[in-house]
C-alpha cells in the first residue's frame, strides 16, 4: 500500500482517480438499473 500512496503523490492524480471511481460507480448503478 505504501508504494501505491507514493505513486499517487508522484503523479498527483488523486482527483482524477476519484472522478474515475465516481464514473465507474455511476456506470455500475445504471447497468444494474437499466430502466432508470
């Protein structure tokens, strides 16, 4: 886990990763509820 934290600090992508996770979760929710 230490290496992963260092990787995030090195690239400064925390915000991008958070946005990506939100998009992924939204996509999963929509695919589980196709009618909405």
